[in-house]
C-alpha cells in the first residue's frame, strides 16, 4: 500500500498530467471501496448489537 502511495505521488509529481489523473482516480476508488466495506461491517455489527440488546431487554421483562 505504501509503495502504491509513493507511485501515486510520483505520478502527480511527473510532468504528465494523465498518469496523475489516473492515479488520483485509482486512489479515489480504493478509498471509496474501503469506506463502503467499513460502513457495511459497521451496519452488520450495529444490527447484531440491536438484536442482542432486544434479547437482553426481553429477558429482563
């Protein structure tokens, strides 16, 4: 991942604009993908916690 970041920085520093734009979009896709994965995981955990809390409440009643 670190080497990829260095490559992206090199692409941005290079005089050609096209590689920099491509690197920028690749980084954007990676960040969006990671964000979506984290979001999906958080939603699953949240659902599990809700079920657990409801079961706990049902037991207490």
